[in-house]
C-alpha cells in the first residue's frame, strides 16, 4: 500500500501530491507543479486568478496528503494493514 505510485513523473521518490512528495518537495517545485496544473484549467501566468488557483490547489492537495498519511499511520497503529 505505501509503495503504490511512489514515483513522480520525473522518476523522483514520492508521486506529486503524495505525503512523501509534500515532505521532500521544495517550495519552487510545489509552485511549478500547481502552476502547470492551473494553466491546464485556463488560468494565465502572472494573474491573481493563477495565484489563487495555485494557492487553493496546493492547500487542498496538502490536506488530502495529510489525511492519507494520518489514515496510514492509524492503520499501522491498529494493525489493520
């Protein structure tokens, strides 16, 4: 379970958005990743809309990663793996 999808698109450990990725990615890598995602939604670089999209997307992703990590740790503690 923990190794499922463990490589990102560049071959680095921790697929984008995963708990591992959030623990190893630099601020620049995070901003670049979410800027590209928001650009695919039609947001233009350098606009306040892009900034907001990046901020909200990153926050949502971080929250999902934290919940995933918490659930995994809880399952280990309860021996439910």
